[in-house]
């Protein structure tokens, strides 16, 4: 991974074999980023995404392997208990034009991933909400 910072924006290039969430965490910790929005595109050869069933308060995951283009990757960086917390959603398309997506659990780069991190001044903390069953932003 390589990146360059331009004021409140970071342009990040992730490389073949790297995992998206690990690399995002690395750059955010190095740059002391506690609040940001994230967007990206690129290519994957393996990823796992989940869907949260609200009535069960449970995530269900689907894993994919093959050749996929990142159609959309978007999300936020916040904190939980003062620590880095990423919440990203991914849509990825295969060679037939089929698109799969959900909450990103893991994504492995096959060629490259080009990410833009927009730093936001401040901090937003998350805490677990028993009623919903998720770590929600609290203000």
C-alpha cells in the first residue's frame, strides 16, 4: 500500500494480495484519523460480505472467489471504545455482470484498489444498541 495526504484527503493505492480493512486500519492509525468517509474502486479475487437480519439481530455472510470488479465501496471510519472502527459496504461485479454486495467483512485485492479517505474534524463514538443489535453512532 502507498498513499499521499492532501490536507483532509488521502489518496490510497492498495496492492495485489492486501486486505482492504487491514490496510484502511493501518493508514488511519498512522495518520491519527478517528472520523472519515471512505470510497473506493478496484478489483478483488476474494471477499466476504454480510447482511444483517434485524428481526434476528444476526449477520449472515456470503463469501466469493474469482474475478470481481469493485463497483462501489463506501463507508465510514469512527471509533468504538476510543479505538478504530470501520463500517464499509461493498458491491462487486463478476464477468457476467452479476453484482453481489453487503457489509464488508473481508476483501482481498487481485490487482489494485484506489481509495479516497476524506477526513472529518472531530470524533464520533459507537456503542452497542441492544434494541437493534448493532454498534450505532452516538452523538
